[in-house]
């Protein structure tokens, strides 16, 4: 239980932060390249999934241009806005087609299109059965996709993961559109705190960027890190017994993102 | 609900008896306007003589009394009188005296009691365990009040939300009654003589609210002698001085400041690098009381209150500190009151005015405030004659300038404006006494005008009937309508508000029995019901200042409308015992509160539904100025909405909860034991008092508000404070 810490806060203690530790199924990041497109452009989408319990989940991705409680895509065939993707080593790569239907409403002001991803332990989420049916009822499925949280009805926390990422659609010139930050892990060093490893990363971006660290074993010292010009050190505490997978996510203030995943070197 | 209005119990015994008589004066002194008091054991009634020296006192219960006649220019006269049914007229003779100082006697110091009010004497409140000697916190131990989360001082009265109840000083409305987190009331309890709690079905004197009323009643007696004290306790330091300036005038000054921030802030700064700063508050009251035999009583009361809480951090440049999150409330109110007896009538006029401000800041660019400058006036006539009918006639009005800004981009869209409102009201309430029955119909007409063009004029009829058998048993029943206007922002025609809103209202009924069990004890049982209609719902995503923990769960983001309804059904029980050494009571409230938000939606439990609230509290004095007290509380936990699952917003990097059925889960039950010991040392010219109030003595971790881990996977309720040895030291002269 957590006692109200109204006046009794204590400073942070060294060691892995619980918010960075992944022990279940989690969609860690979804990187759209480019993050902002015109209605005539397609988008490459990388979905990064952490599968700490080895559930080998199945994956669905769909788009929704929100109009109140409904999606503008309700009128288009499911095949042009809903995809089942295969995870390979925790990564699924998709090519989202051009959103030509948005040409009528796109303008210089970026329009956010929601890209939803659901990863489920096989056999748990009924939407997969509905999509795979010999004659799927597209109207019913389209209605379900408009309220994604309802897809989790009756599903336990550890059996599924649901996430949303927004891709921007506009008619702005290319030089004005949002770009993803460039994220590179430079090296690994022994950290100042006991048991810590310092992961040094560099970030290039035209806007302010925040870094997030996650791990399936051990954890990072803080949930977020402010980017330092040049090299930014991230403090990571490895598990003493097992190696895990690490993720570093860079999120730009304008909506761009980048993900690095890997393991500590031997 | 209507069958409850029909009395099923009828007592044919008599009400209290009238006592009348005539005063004559030996010598040259005016026989009119002399004060005649019947002082009994724990009770007092009084009246003034008319031009011919006659007086009449009504509703006097059987028993022994002292009849005391006093006044300007006469020596006092005292007689022993035993009332045992109606008496023959009493003849009293007083002697004129040129050298007698004018003596001012307050007759009917208390506002004529409401049928449903429960009154706590300040002397008894200040030593109750678990309340830090605070008057309004003591009220929370009475039946009809739900237990607020985190003990922060919200008043949850008979199933209504905190914002539906109102607070008054002697019938003049004040904006806030508690400092931050409910540490203490903004009014020093030593300025008060009693606290009246009216859970519902009160008379027409109070309006513009559909919930309950807490009326802090100040002491209108001139002090016999000057006095003062300085005290320090776990949370604050207080100084109080009351000085008799002349036979007719007194002045009191009281100041209080929290000191916990002065102690903790250096500690917190070291631990958190700036971070949270402990809240701080202060209040100041000044009161001038003047009594004139010809012109009546003049009372000027100034109240200043200021609360502040901040979370600080470095600026973007990393050098200076700036407020990351800040919350403050402050108000200054001046209350002027005048009362005078004119024949058989008493006229009371009070005015209260001053600014009140709430503000909120959230770095980097969030800013919100509500500034009200309000002026209120009440003028009321009551007559104290004992005939078949007594009257209360009055008018009260409020004029308000409301200036608001809600500009917190991370929470909601910007709203701002300045509006003026005028809200006059008129009320009339005759009391008809026919032998053993007292019938009190009343009518209150409120009106509301806002410069945006919005107007409303609800009419609230009310009725109370009391049967009394002249001794131990009283039966009371009442019904009434209570209207409450929408908030100013809710009726603006700016795309955010709805100028078509009507006032919300409640139809309240109650029936109860009060049975005296000897001179020191009584038991009271009350059944109450309330039907709420036209409740304003919608726009729960809009920024607002909360009185307690904000709601958590799916929000109604639709436009404001009057679609909300509610039902309250309940039962209250109160056993009281009070003698010279002991004050104790056992209170129980059993209720069910449900609401519907929109047409066609299912009825849900109200977020403050607490089916069972039990409180037992007692305090007793022992030899050598020792006093011991204890309080035991048990209550149902509040409903809450479970989180069924969650999804990740990869752009904001936050988890978003997916809610289960609204308010279907319930926190575990609440239990707490508080114990208090007081010791006073009496010296020649001053007293020293020490108390230790061990709160939550069993150190039970009561879940108060549900919270979750960052990913909503684990429930991590916020619990009440652990065992807390609150202490206080007071030096008084």
C-alpha cells in the first residue's frame, strides 16, 4: 500500500526504477517513417514488442482518423486499414498504404491518424477470430475497432497489450514536416553507481527530445532522461542472473520517435 | 415518500407552559425594556417587559428556575420559581437605582433554533479526541455526515456533494470553512459559542443550497473580564486576546499560523532538492462588539484567511526556482451586524463582504483562478411574543463580481470571463402553536440574475410540524424544497456553458423522534429521504477547483444539462449524554445514495455512498483537572471504479486506464480509535494546559482513495495517516 506522501517524500535511491522494468507483454514503441506524410504517401511502420513471458503473441494493426467516437475509415474496406502482422524477434514491420481518402480534409495543419496495435496471447482476443473468419462481418469489426479498449474485455493484463501511435497527415512542404530523431547507441561503460552500466547515446533532432529506457531484465535508473548535447548517459542496472533485452525510445516534442533495442555486450 | 409526511405517532400531552407576569418599579425608573430571564439547569428563556411592565415567556418546561429581572437604572431582582404547568401571573418589584451601571443582558442570544438543527457547545467540542479542538471537525462526528476521504474536512451531508452544502457565520454565508487538507477551521473556535449543524429540512432562513448547513455562531456576550491565551500544537501556533474596553464594548483579536512548513521545509528541501514545500496557512480575526440599551447591539467581525501550497523546481535554465505546481486560497470578509429589540419584535441586520480568491499554477504555462468579490446583506424581523403565532420575516441578497480564468492546456481548453450576479431572496415563516402542536410553514423565494442574461426564480415552500408531550418525547416531521443555482460559468452563452440550465433542487422529508432519558441523556431517531432533480451534469473534463480528491473514472464530457437525478434514503440515530463532567454521544448513519447522470442511463451508487457510519465519542473530567476522552469510528469504504485493463499512448508515453463498471467496487471498511488526555495546571493569574491526542491509535492503514501503479496493473490505495500523537500546549490568562 502507498501512504499519502504529502510531506514525507524521500530522495531517489540508486537501483533500477520499477517503471522501466518489463515483466509482461508490452508494445514498447511504434516508429512511423516518415512520421508526417501527405495523403499520397505510404508509411513504413516498425512495431517493437517486448515479450518477457514468451507468449509469442499475435498482432493486429489498424488505422483510425478520429471523428468523435467513430473513425473516418468506417466507410473503407477493412483490407485497406487493418493488417495482421507477424512478429520476428519482437519486431513487426508493415507498409501502410497512402491515406488518399484523407486528401479532401488534409491541409497545412497536420491531421493526426491513430495507428492502433494489439498484441495478444494466441487464442485470447476474440477480434482475431472475427478478422480471420471465412466471411468476416466488416461492419461489426469496424465498429469494434472504433473502441479499441473494448477489445480487452475479459482479457487479463498480462495476456494482451494495446497501444496507439499517431501519424500526421498534411499538405505541408517536406521541409516543414515532422522528422524522426536520429538515435544511436555509442558505447557502454561502467557506471558511477554500484552495479550500474552507463549506456551512452547520441540524439540528433531539430526539436526537444526525451529518452525512455526499458528492459526485460533489470532496469534503468530513471524512467526518463533529458537529452544532453553530444552524448547522453543512461544508467542501467543489469539483473545479476539473467540477461535481458534493452530498449531506448527517443520521443520528439513534435511527435517523431526512434527506438533502439539490443542487449548488453558480453 | 409522501406517507412519511403523515404523523403516525400523535402525542396529546402539552407543550411547555407559558410564564407571564408584571414588573413594577419602586422609584423613578423606566419599567419598559427590562430583561426578564428564567434560568434553569442548562436552559434559559427570556423576554423584555413592555411599556406597562408586562412580560410573557412561552414554552417553559417544568422544573425549578431563577427568575431574574435586570435592566438599566434598577437593582436586579431574583425569585425562585417552580414551573409545574401553567402558572398564575408573577408579580415582581424592582427598586430604582441611580448608581446602577447599565447592564446588558442578551436575551435570545441564539437564533431561534431550527427544528432539525443539532448544536454543539464550544466548551464541549474543544476537548473532543481526534478533532484538534476544532469546531467544525467535531461536527463530523454527528449523524447525517459521511466520512470524508483522507479526513480532509469535506462535509458530506445526507448524500449531497461537498459543494452542495453551505457555511455561515451567524447566518451570513462564508466561502470556505477549512484550511487546506482540513487541518483546522478558518474561524478560531474561541470566537464561537456554538456550532449548529443542520443536515436538512431547515427553515427558510437558509437558501441557495440543496445540501446541509453549518452555521458558526459567535459569542454575542460581552466578556465578564479580559482574557487571552497563546497555544502551540502539532500544526499551528495561535494567539487570542479578548479585552473589555468599556461596560458596553469589547474587542477581540485572534491570529493563527501553521508552523509545520517552517519546520519541514528545510528538511524537505534537503531530501527532495526543492520539491514539495509543506502547506502553510494563517488566519486573523478581529471583532468589535458594542451594546447600547437604546440602539441595540453592534457587531463588526473581520476574518482574513490565507492558504498556500507549492511544489517548486528549477527553471529551464536550471538556476532559479519557480513554482511547478501551486495552489492557494484566500479571503477577507468583513461582517457588520446590528440587532435591536423594538417592542415585541427583534430586528437583525447583517452585511458581509469582501474578496475571495482561489488560484492554481502548473508550470510551464498553466494558470487558473477564481476571484469573487461578494457583498451580502440580510434583514430579518422576528417577534418573541408567546401568542399563537410568531413570525420570521426576512430578506437577503448577494451581489457578486466573479472573475475567472481556466487556462491549463494540459487539462482543458481555455475559459475566462467576468460576470456580475445579483441574487435577492425573500422569506416568511410563521410559527403556529396550538397547545401541543407547533406548525411551521415557510416560503422562500429566491431569484438570480446574471449579466449574461440568465435569470431564475425558484420558489421553495417548506413545512415542519412538531408534537411535544410536555416532557420527554417530541415527534418532528418536515418536508421542503431546496433550490441551488448553477455556477456562473455553467450558464454563460459562450459555447462552453448552457444558458438554458434551471436551478437544481431537492425535495427533502424527514420524520424523527426525540426521547429524553432523564436530565442528562436523550436519544433521537430520524428517517430522512431526499429526491434530487435537475442536477447539473456534464463537462467533467473542464478544469475546476476540487474540494477533495478529484474523481477518477470515465468522465461525462457532454454539454452541461439538467439531466441528473438522485435519491437519498437514510436513517440516523443519536444517543447523547451530557452532565457536568461528561460529554458523550453515539451516532449512527445508515443510508443509500444513488444518482443517474443522463436520461436513459442506469442508476449508480453516488461516489460518496457510505451505507454505515458509526461514531462513538466521549470525554470526561477527573479530579485535579485531568480529562480523558476517546473516539471510535467505523464506516463503509467509498465506492470506486476499478481499472479493468489499460493501453499505452506511445506519443505521451503514458498508460491510459480502461475502466470497469462505474463505482461498483468499494474500498475496505474504515476503523479508527483516537484517545486524548488533557491536564490543566492552575496558577494564580494564569492556567497552563497540555493535551496529547493520539489519533489512529491502532495504527490501522485505512484505504482512503484508490490509486494505481504507473501501469494500472496494481491497486495501490492511498491510506490514512498512521498513528499520530498530536499534542498541544496552551497558556491562558
